[in-house]
C-alpha cells in the first residue's frame, strides 16, 4: 500500500507489471523496463536510479532483511541503472524465482527521502518516502495506522480495472481486537473489513477468503531427534488427517493440500497418492508411536484458541507418544523453531506467510544450510537428492521444465516424509455493506478493497 513493487500478481495468478512495464530474467538476473509516470509522494520521478538504490539497500547485508533470500536468493545482488528507464539486476548465485520475488511487499521501492533518513523510515515519519497508492497519515504503534489515498497516483495494475467501485480515500487499521469482537463491530457498523472466525461466516452475507500461506508438519531431524527415523515420520503422517484438521481449524473452509502449497500455486503437486494415507487406527493398533518421546512446539494462532495445534497434540498422544507439548504465542514459537538451538524441538506445526506465492518459500525451509549456519533450513534433513533437484530448479527458467523438476522434488520430500501437508492458511474477512474485497489470486492485498458508489 505504501511502497509499490516492480511486479504484482493479478487475479488469475499470473505475474504482471507494477512499477515495471517489461522484464527479462534468467537465473542470473536480468533487466526491468520501468513504466512511465510513476512518482514518489513529493513528486520525484521513480526512475532507474531510484529503483536501483532502493533494491541495493534492501539486499544489503547491513539491512539484514529476512526476506532478501526469497526475493533474490542466497547470493550477492547488484542493481544498477543502465539508462533512465532500465534497471539491471545481477545475482551471484542462480535464482529462478526472481519475478515472483519482486512481487513481495518487502521489495517495494523506497523513495530517496526515505533512504536519506533510515531512522525516520523505520518509524514511518518520512512522508515523502512512499511510492505506492497510499501515504501514512498517522501511526500509533501497536494501536492504529491510518493511510490516505494519493490524489496523484495512477500506477494501478491492469486487473484493478475489473474491480467494482473505487478505492477508499482513507483506511484505518486497528490492532488487537479478537475475532468475536471484530464480528460484532462489522455487524454494528463500526468496522468495514475485519478478520473473523471461519465459524462466524454464516452471520455475514459478504465475506472474502484470503490465502496467507500453508500449514504443515515439519520434523526437526537433528542428531538427537527421534525423527531421524523415517518410519516414525511416516507413522505421524498416517496419524494426521488434512480433512479433519481443516474441519477443526477452519470449519472446512480452507483447502486440503498435498504439498507445501495450494492448488492455485504454480507447480504445486495435486496428486493425493504422494502423501501418506491416513490410517490412525492402524498406527495405534500396531503401537508405532507407543512410548516415543518428542518435543512438540506449536503456536496458539492456529485456529480459535490454538485448536489446530491441539488437534495434532491429541492425535499424537492418542497414538501413545509421550509428547512434551509447548503451545506458546506466535513470537515465542518462532524464536524456538526458527532459532539456532537445534535440540529445542522435534516436531512443529508450521505456518508460512507465503508472500511470493511460490513453493520455494516452503522448500527453502527444508533444504540447504541450517539456520545455525546462516541458512533457512529448519529441518536439518540429510537429503542430497533433494538438494540436487532444488539446485536444478534455481537454474531453470523455462516454466515447464521448472514444474517438472519441482514435481520430482515434491515426490522426493513427500516420500521421505520430511513434511506432512495439512491445509492452506486462510483468513476470513467479513465485509460491511457497500465494501468489496477481491484480492488478486485470493492473496492478501488491501489495495484491492473497493467502496461501492
């Protein structure tokens, strides 16, 4: 909303131009041709020099952005202006997901005023830092953020023309209300758009279902973990049902998945035969998990009052496992499972925020260098065949070839049971009368909110 990206996803799931009019990438980078007419809030033209400086700051090790690897991959990045309208991006290591990466909000273009005052940029106090359709009118940290539509903004993607209504002139985002309160406030007229419980949707004639990411089980295969044993991973997979998890967590409104992505994601596996067949009775009868000691870490954010995490715990316990159950708030959970202390957990219910809408977001969590060695892998799996396939994907820009290799990779990690797919992570929004929210490809994008005239 505040910082435009070079590329966007449209409502069909295709990548389209944002600030970019044209682009040509291979695995080592490429060029971006900028669209004419884009300006910062102070009227500064968004030319190639502005874009290059912003991208270089984002990719710099000094910025320490956790999103850099999803936008540009593992290597070094250099962005330069070839002329006033052309940006050249060079990558030191192959990365074939650059187009998807440049749709990510974190890669949004920061205008020169923001780059000249990084402290002010962090606090939102530089009014001329913005390149997107809205400006930040006021901010009360942890309470409320108010954004106002720019009168001079004219860089809407083409698909926006198919949305009914007009963009709101002012949007106020409040923080901290629970879903029950949200529901009542939408019905009472004090909120226009709000996240509500999936079980509350019957109360509203107008709702939007937005995909945030994916939810699946990840095993920590560190030296002392019981889940170095593939048979134990397989037994856990047979104990859990995506359909049951969907009913418990989302009242059946989400999508059961068969990989680390939903069916609308490019290259995502939809073959049910690649995942373990659910058979909890057999696992219990054969005692496959009887007496197995494990540390299960989960966030209380999965479903109302953490009911999704509770479902997994109950199934493991019913199968005879001795489960040290760590259900904590989202921040504590992230520090546990995404921290460098490998033995702190054995199994987790993992949820992604998949802003790039790619399989790579999840794959990069189970492949490559572990977190304690500077990588993203939380599974610490020993999977040289998978590593080789992942490397081939990063070097392949032909979409058909990439999807074929991705299918081999998904077969690899699903047959090894490195993960157990469950459902998509979804957010259900209740909408007041006169409000429409049809985000592109059902992904979070508040610039798609419209007010009926």
